[in-house]
């Protein structure tokens, strides 16, 4: 986990999944040159970065499976951040969960551990926090942490279980991160 500082008066936050939410999901991405921002993601994050702290929360089971290293995952994140070119601090903290589904896990979504730690450590208002992602585990992490969740719709991962979960928890669905942020986070004044 890495973190940066941001003015303490910002108590609203967006916890963002990486693959399929901010960048194109190509599966087990280990090379920085493979990073491609999704349409509208950069502009959308620039619109909200003053009114909301941004946190990156990404499951990277490729580390646990031995497909790539933590350092490679960090290099991919660094490339994504360079392409986003957010003003400081950019992402207030980053959590890379390396566990696979077959291993005991602390941070792997749907665990709310990272979200709960950041809420406590950074004095965030849970009523003003969102978990945004394209998979059921992203949404479950938000709900498990007691914060709102929003789905960036990805047909590859949208199944009956996800549909029921969204319906049960009244989770809105948007076609892109840009649309999601326009729907839930007004731009900074």
C-alpha cells in the first residue's frame, strides 16, 4: 500500500477498481506499455479529484499465481498514473491485493479491509464514500464496508448473481466511469 497527503478537509472519497474501470481489462496485465485508459476516465477523474479523495483498490491475483511480480504491478500502476496526470496527490493511497481466490486473504475484494482502514486513518465520512468497479467483488467490498457502491457495467462480468446483488442493494449501473462519476459525484466548485 502506498499513500500521499491531501488536505484534511476532503472527507468524501472514491475507491476505484483498476482493470475494467479506469483502464482496459486485458487480463493479468504485467507490462506498463499495455496500459490503455478507458474512454473518458482521465477527464472524469480530473473533474472530481478536488472534491473527493481518490483511492486505487485492485485485486491482482497474477502476483499470487506467479504470473508477475508486485514490482511489475506497481510499474503498471505508475504508467496508469502518468497517463492520468492527476494533480497532487493523485491517488491518496493504493492497495494491490495479491491473493488468489484459493488463498486466505486480507485485502482481496470482497474484503472491506482497505476501505475500512482508509476511512479510519484519513477521517473519511462513510456516507460520502463510494466503491466503483466492474465486478461483483468490487460491489461487495463497498457494501461490506458500509459505503455506497456503483457498477461500471462490463458485459463480460455481468451475470445473474451480479444483477441480483445490484437489485438487492440498489446499486446503480453506468456504462463507463465517466458516466458513473457524473451520476454520483458533482464536480468541484
